[in-house]
C-alpha cells in the first residue's frame, strides 16, 4: 500500500511564551483549524532563551494550512508583533495525509 499524500504548508512560529494566548486567539480568528504548541529553547538576536523562568520561555507554534491562510497569518504577525516582540516565523512545503483536516 502506498500512502496518499497531499501538498500543504507548515507555518512555524517561535515566540515568547507570554504571547501564546494572543497568538492563539489570532490564529483562530484567521480561520486556522488546529495548531500544535511546544516549549522551545535556543539562542538568537534576543539572547539565550533557556526557559529557566517564565520571562525567558519560548514556544513553538506549528500550523498546517493552505498557502492563502499561511500568508494571511504571516502578514498579521508581522503587522502586530514583529516590532515589539521576539518572534521568528518560517513557512515550509510539506506533504500530509488526510488533507481535509487542514
């Protein structure tokens, strides 16, 4: 049996953990059907984020969606968060099973 895969976009957002409630509300308002959030640690332009205490915690939000939705989210994040918060966002082409879920 060969798995049936369909093209989809994976939007990944790494941001300050304190932004989780606002970003999740935005995603739902922008017609996202689902998302996955995990804790994230690392280092970058805003210094080391080791999650040792809440102000230094980051999260990684992943959204599988159509390209049009991904681009709408990217525009929204850039307009509302990039100037004042640590946030990295990237978009990838992926193949998914059960594309109707996204």
